C-alpha cells in the first residue's frame, strides 16, 4: 500500500470515530510522536514506542498465547504506521501553542517550618485518635 492510500485510509478511520475517541487517539499519537523525537537520547523510536503502547490500546481477550503475540505485533505495526501518518497529516494541524508556565512563588523557610509543624501536629493527633480507638 502506498503512502497516499495509507494516509487516506487513516483519515477515513479517524473521521468515523466519536469526537472523544478521536481526541484521545490523536493525543496518544502526538505523545508517541513527541517521545520519538528524543530517540537519540532514549533509544526509543516510533517502532519501540509502538511496541510499548500498543498492548494498552486494545482488549486482550485471547486465550491462545501465540495468537496474542501475533496480535500484539500487528497492533504495534499499525500504531507505528498511525504515528507516521499523524506526523505527515495531522501534527501541524493539532498543535496548540505551548505557553511557558509562570514561575511558581517559592515558600520561605519560615513558611516551610510552619507547614511541617502543622503536619507534625496533625500526625500526632491522628496517632492519638488511633490509640484512643484501640483502647476502647
């Protein structure tokens, strides 16, 4: 099957999904695509990631273990193909501009000390309650 036919079939399948399933699938494909960008550091390219992710994307109600292995391999191959199609057809369309998070305010040492003091008080009160319950 040539790339254009594969891409068109994938688009047809995507369009038949419910909006929720479509969003979830595109999110997973985007996640795998982003992870695969770091293949040089992680040694996890699209095929390896597909092997890891694929078994979690389908129901495994198969009693024959050999059939399960074959199914897992086919699902991984299909997922890798889907990521490739996603990269060529959808990735630029579905990207949302990333916004840098604002820097979170840092607590002072006094605030941390107060937090830990209150936490210790709470833990002590919980221990006392447990002792009282055990005594009864």
